C-alpha cells in the first residue's frame, strides 16, 4: 500500500502549496494531476490483485479490510478534501475517479472474486 499512501501524503512536491489555495500555477496543477493519476493506477492495480486473493478465514479477511480502511481511507479523505474543489484541471473526473465513499466500497470488495 506504500505507493498509494505516498500519493496521498502532503510531503515533497505538494507540501509547499498552502492549504486553502484555490488557484494554482501550471506546475502545481500538474503535481496534483499526477498525484491523483498515480493513486488511481496504484489503487486499481492493487484492487485487481486483492479481489482475487482467497482468504477463507472470515475474521482475518475482515481484519485485513479494516486495516486497509484505517490507513488508506482517512488519508484519501484528507487528500480528496483538500484538492477536489481546487481548480487543477478543466476535466476533474479524468483525475478524480473515486469519492471517499466509493473508495471505501471498493475496499469492501477485496477478496471477493465475484466483485
């Protein structure tokens, strides 16, 4: 999960953009686009593989999903909350594929090959 979490962290290239900023420079817009794009790719790759894993122990399966939710969902909520309403692109649906609720629904489908 490290690649997904790194995309959502407010460090490095994105740390110098003040919170509450509504207008971004071209470089800043590209950074936000790249973060969303990379997150989407990493998450979708993990989703594809994890939904096919078999975890027959019901308690272990539930714990694994809970652990992912505890680490991933709050970070995504913060990242989404900070950038979803900032004009970083004229086509936000291209970069913002998941709202926080749909991300959580997808995590609930892990270890379910019928999803």
